[in-house]
C-alpha cells in the first residue's frame, strides 16, 4: 500500500495510463517544448519544395562544356618582344623547349619558343684564306665589338664570286655543341647560298596558304643595317682590292638571305596566330631594322 498526495488524485491533472505497470508520467501543461527557448523541429519539406537534382558529372543529358580556346603558339620567334641594339649586326636562332608568356590578357603563350642570339659588331677585319687540300681561296672577315671578336665569316671564292659562306661564332666547337654549351646555330654553313635563298622563298609561299607547315630558322640568320654599314679597311694591294669587292658581295648576299628568312618567320608567326584566333600588332615591327 502506498500513500499518494491529494493533488495526484485530481483527474484533470492525471494523463491516461501509458504503462502496463502503472500510470505514465504526465506531460506538462503547454507540452514539453513550452518552456524551452528553441522552437520545436519543423515538418520536413515536401518533395515539391526541393530543388531539382543536378545531373551527374557524366550525365548524357547534361549540357556540353564550352571548348577551351587554344592560347599557345608553337615554335615561334616572338620578334616583337626583342630589341635590336645599335650594334647588332647579325642574329641567329635557337630552338628551345621553353614556354614563354607573350601576353597576360588575353592570354597568349608560346611553347618551344625560338630564342635569338645577337652578334654585335662595330668593326670588320680581313685576311686571305686558302685551302691547300682543295686549292680554293677566299677571305676571312672577322667582326668585332670594342676590340673583341664576335663572329667569323669565311667566304670561298670561285669564278670571282662568293660560292660558299661559313658563319662561326666564338663559342662554337664540336664539343661545346655536343655538351649543349653552345647552340648548333653557332656554326652555319651555306654551300649553295643561292639555292638556299630560293628554297626559303618557295617555303614562304607554302606558309602563306598552309596551316600544317612549320618553320624554325635555326639554319638561317638575319642581318641588320649595322652589317651593311661596316666598312672594310685594307691596304692598297691587289688582294685587298679583291677583298673589298667580295666583302660588298658578302653583305648583299647576307641581306638577301636575311629578307628571305624574315619573310618565312613572319609568315609562320601569322599562321600560328590565325590558328589560335589571336592577333599581335607588332609582328613585323622588327623589319624596320632587318
């Protein structure tokens, strides 16, 4: 037998029994959430109020992604990014694996960029050149800048005209080229210079109409007005007179080679710019000094 307080016998305060072993604890007036500072949990949202599910990443009905624009040129010499100083007489080229940012906005890059090698000169000297084995004769023209040799131009003469040209930079040797300490373009040999120029002119026409043809000028060079202005000072011997004559011929021939090379460089650069849908204003600005 147990004694219960009188208020517990009041029927209005007692909830219906909810246990097999006795009356259940009554719920307080106002419910269990009445004295709490937080709101009771709400009814979960219905399916009609939910956002439409996103399609999976590879859903067949998903909209195709917009194709990314190609912003990379390939194997281009960016002439507009290089300055040609007052004493630059010749420029040779090196093909690299570097990636160079040409413009930040709109984005423009070049992979396998072509780098220039500047040959400076403010004077030229001459001495006779002869080959005992072949019996051929010619001239050795040495370019120098501030008294330091920067380039040798060996001209072979046949029938009183330049038949072969060899352009050698001081850092060249078979060992330095094999060790990649000097670029292959530090030695340029033109056995048939006239035929070489004709081939470049034919290549230019192909580059103007074909997007599948490339050009890297690692076997050519360009000459500036500095080379043309170099005066060969010699004595008044018969050999010296012939040397001055042939020096003018060398400069004319190199200038012709230079124009053909620059034409191919510009044609290929414009072809690459068209391929990626880009435009550069100063592509041919370097022609003012070439």
